């Protein structure tokens, strides 16, 4: 005598597996793809014995083939899979330059950082930014699913959650980093520094505003200290501003502002004048 509910369950599972269109073990594939990309960009992540041009060329071919296969599994045409995988591998030199800027910015921003090697191997902020830059390039190439899997890999490893569609400028430094959240439509400028617990989020999570600018814009040379929360697409943080720890901010502030819990003046600074401070 059979167990009818269990028999039905077995049939449902078998049917779901037959109809499943995603690449097998997609999360594992995304982690491997990320690590293999980093291995091509920095020798710190390469396996022992992988040196010389033939080895690098073989790794490039394998990376291209993995992306090609992932795209085919998602239903892309062979032509699109060829075009996208070739475009991604062609992006690697630009990714390397961008990440070198991030490493140098982190080294200069943190007195505790002793070397480039330390930042590359031991700083979760760098790993999260590296994963984001890989994922963002795939997002630009309209690759489905894989960009989000890559940034979620970084999220699991570091506690830093950066949506692949978010836009990051050059020389971004994340120190400590645990608990940082950067939303889909956030824009972060050049030479920005973020500390742990910072949220660049949305004021509303309604689905009907999904296509709108929902997250903040952080202009160049801004520093945002621990646990600051900045919400909404109208929150534009002017260049050169400093956002203090634990600040809650939902509106724009002009360039050169200091936003803290202690008020002084609320007007743009003159040349040579001390930074503007806001009371929150």
C-alpha cells in the first residue's frame, strides 16, 4: 500500500526538476565565476601554479564559456550568449583599473591598513566592491540573475549588501563594512568613504515605484560614518560633505556640509570657511 500524499510529492518534485530552466547549482556557479574573475584580476586569488600566458588564456576561455553556458541555460540565443560573454571578458582590463583605484583609496583612507596585499586579502569592503563591479558590468550587459547572485555571495561573506544596479564611481573605500546596504537606484560618486552600518535606502518599498529613482545620490568626496541612514531619491548629499554617525536623513544637503546631532549654522560655506553643520 502506497502513501498517496508522498507519491504526489515525488511526482511534483520530478516535474519541477524537469521544468527547471535555471543553471544547475546556480549559486555555486556564481561563486565560482566570481572567484575565477578575481583570480584573473589579481594574483592573490589565483590557484598555485597558474602563471604564464597560456594558463591565463585558458582561464579566460573557461570564464567566457561559463558565462556563455549560464546565458544559454537562461534561454538566451547563442548569438547573444557569444556577444555578452565576449563583451564581459573585454571589460576585464577596465575592471582591474577600477579595482586598483578602490584598493589604493582604501589603503590611504584607513591608518590601520599596512599594504595593498592586506586590503586585497583581508578587507571585506574591498571584496564587496569587487563583487559589485563584476556584477554591475553583467547588469549593464543585461544578464539576468547572475549579477544578483554575485552580490548576494558578497553579502553572505561580508555583511555588505550592494544591489548590482547601484552606480559606484571610482576610488570607493568601505571600512569595516558590516551592515552596509546600498539600494538599486543609489548613485555613489568618486572618492566616497562608507563605514559600517550605513544604509542608502528607499523611503517606500511599493512595487508601483520600482522604476523611479528611490535611493540617494552621494556626490564626490563624501564621508558617511557608521550607522547613518539616508533615504529617498531626493536625498542628494553634496560633494565634500561629512555625514556623522547615526544620522537619519531624508532630504538633500548642499556641498561642503557636516550633518551631525549638534547644530551650528545652516548656510553654504564661503571659500576658506569651516564646513557647514546641520542639526538633525
